[in-house]
């Protein structure tokens, strides 16, 4: 029976072989052929159809998902189902990616002339360039591997990783061609934290001043405790007219109470943080999060929100508000 050490060594060997296979694909990448493939796949309209069977099909589904999320509308087409009605997903002129490790997949060979009749150009991600499919596609991206990574050397492991990596390379190149940026990415991921940080603004989540503990500078600590209990947001804002003079956090209160026996002997302006870090309501949640996390000497968990035109105090935004989605 293998020991855990032997099993771990075997696992490491798989990872090294897969990494080596991807490195070999990168070293062999033909710039002209890859550029030609991107020319075929880049479309202002329509979509990219990806097809393959078996493990190649799983690579194709992953590839389609990656392309869709990065600005290149795509769909996976099962080659066997294609000739039984699913071919309707392919519209005239849609480019196609064939995925095949052997280069002899019968379903793809059968499908090729049907797609040609529909005006398709075809990019082949193939494990064997010299193959029947290699003669039929418009451009070949070489996904061949020296050996599979499993102990038997027969399970699609390194070949799967190599083909999937080429799919990522295609997606990344299309992102460059489309000038696809982080804001566009967020629009395809609106439910995630990244999308939330880029799409939503401070004004969408902040607490207006009517719901924030606000005090004048001559107020006593006891008054701050009362107000912060009424509005438990973790801070009180010290005001003069509509302007923010400073801020007191829960931590400031605790430290002040440890240092005095008489909470009516210390005014809030004696313990407040003057000129705190501020943010405007039109800034993104990502900017707010960055300001909080990178604040020196220590990170903070809330920011006063200030009108950039009048510098009037509007409210506060907390770390919890940013991460609440």
C-alpha cells in the first residue's frame, strides 16, 4: 500500500507534468497562426461556437463560459446533438472552435462541411496537427503534449490542461482586442463583490447624516455615548454648521473612558480625530474599500461622506456596507 508520502509525490508529479505541458504549448505558440485565429474569432456581432466531445467537450464548456464573461458572446454546441436540431444555435458567419485531442473525432469531421455551408471559419485546438481535422480547419493551434500526467499515462490530464490553457489565452487575447476593462467585466458579474465594488457608488449604500450620531464640538463624552447608542454605526461625527470637524469611533470612546473617571469632564473635540479621511458620494465602492484598507498607519472601517462641491457633511459609509452584498 502506498504511503501518504508516495501519494503526495505522485500528486506533485501530476502537477509538474501538467505545468510542463502548458509551458511546451506556450513555447510552440505560432504568433502568425494565433493572430489569424484571433482575427477569425473577433466579431463585432454574432458569437463564437465551441464544440468538442468527451473531455474536450468539458474544456469547450469552460472556454465558452470564460469568453462570455469577458466580452465575447459564446456558446457550447455538442457535436452529436448539433445534427439533431441544436445546430440552430449557429447563425450564418459565426466562427467555430473545434476541440479534439486526437484530431480524428468523427462527430466533428461530419459537422465540418455542414458548418462551412453556413459560412463558418473554423479554428482547431488539436492535439495532433497531422490529422483529418488538421486538414479541414482554417488554422490550427497546437495543443499536443509529450505525455499525459496520470500514473498510467492515458487519462486526459496534461492534454486537458493544455487545451484549457489555450482557451484562456484566446480569451485574454480577445479581451485585449476588445479593450475589455474591469468595469465591463463587472457588468457581467454584477452579483459578485468585484462587480459590486465597480458598479455601485457610495451614494447607493451610505448612511445619510439623519441616521448618524452628530455632535457639536463642545459636547461631552456622555452625550457622545448616548448619541452613538441611538445610532449604532460605530462612530460620531463632530460638526460645526454643516461642516465636519472630526470623527470619534467606538475605539476612541473606549480609550477615553479608560483614561477618565468623569465622563462629563472631557469634551468630544479633545478626543476626536481631526481631518479624517473622506470620500465623495459619487465614488465607487471599490475606491472606498481601497481608502479604508490602505489608510496609514492602520486600516479603518468607515469613511465620512462629503459633498465635493460644498464640502458639507452628508453621512458615513462603513466597511460592512461595502461587503454586505
